[in-house]
């Protein structure tokens, strides 16, 4: 816990920021900023999908806020990852838990939310969407941040500038995907499949799970076992989400029938 407290203390972050500012006049600094923007946008396709799918059932005005807050949270998490979470995710079983959480989210996103009856429910749906985005992004950003941190090489200001500029690009991608989800609902299932695939990969690369896979199949077959886990998680997400959706629709029909019976 001492190392975590060290990274949470504001003093080292302030020192890193001042040291980074001294490099602003270097052409290599701005070239690295462009690299971070490009890599972050390139690796944020799945994050744009989760933002779009989590916000698709919100009213139009709140959908915009969900995309803005979700994209901002995604970028802030990448900064935090460098100092704290990336180290924690190396602990055994933590990626396993995170992958399981992402698998549940992948299935849940197939299930439509109930329509809002008042402002309280609308606000609750907005913040629930934001929480889904945050949880999913914590799990999904671990591999992405490795490439970004390699470019930043400890330069905090470089990291912040590059990721901050990426926010509108991620927002634009999420907004575009949201429009596509509205026009082509079948893409919701494709998005759930993508998140299930990512969840399976996260689970299979947990240090404890990867060790067992290597021991059971050998180093050569460990990668194939990882792909198999991702494929199995993808199918599980679709199957569980479909069943969850059917149960929700059946309950809705039963409630409507009871309401009609009471009215009669």
C-alpha cells in the first residue's frame, strides 16, 4: 500500500509536471504529442463502442452529456493508469474480476432500459450509463495505456496534452456509433460481442490465469487458449444478453397485462 500512497501524493505529480514543462520547446515533445493522439484514437475504438452503447437509450439531450462525461472519464482514467492502476492490474486475479465485470456489462447492454417516467429516473439513467462507461474503461484501458505510456516515457505534461486533445475525437467516434446503433439495432449485438471478446482476453491474460494456461497447454498453445477464452466469452455475452432481454420483455408484457386487467 505504501507504493500506492506514494503515487496518490500530489508532490511527485507536481514535480513531474514541472519537469515536463521544461521540454515544451523541443520538437520531439510535440511529435510525441501527435503520436499519443494517434495511438489513443486508434486504440479507443472499443471505448467509443462502450460509450455509445451505454448512452444509446438516453434522451437526446442527456445522451450528449453522457458522451461528454464518458469520454472525459475515459481520458482521465488513462492518466491515472500510468501512476496507479497499471501497477495494481499486475496483481493476480484483479484482471479476472475486471474481465468478469466487463462480461456482465457486455450482456447488460443488449437489454433495453425502461423508459424514463420523470426527471429523477432520467438523471439516474444518465449516471448509471456513466458508471458503466467508467467500470468498462478501467478494465479495457489497461492494454491501451501500455503503448501510450511507452511514448510518454514518464512525461506527465506530454501525457495530459496528448490525451486531452483525444477527448473530442473519442466523443465524435462515440456520437457516430450512437447514430449507427439507432439506425441499425443489429449493431448492438455486434458491440456486445466485441466487449465479450475483450472481456475474455482480459480474463485469460490475468497473471494467475495465464500461469495456469501455460502450465496446462504449454507456452506455445497459451496464445491459442487465450483466443479460445475470448471467443467463449463473446458467445457467453451474446447468449446471456439475449436471455436477459427475453426475460425483461416477458416481464414487461406480464406487467402490461396485469395493468389492463386491473383497469378493466
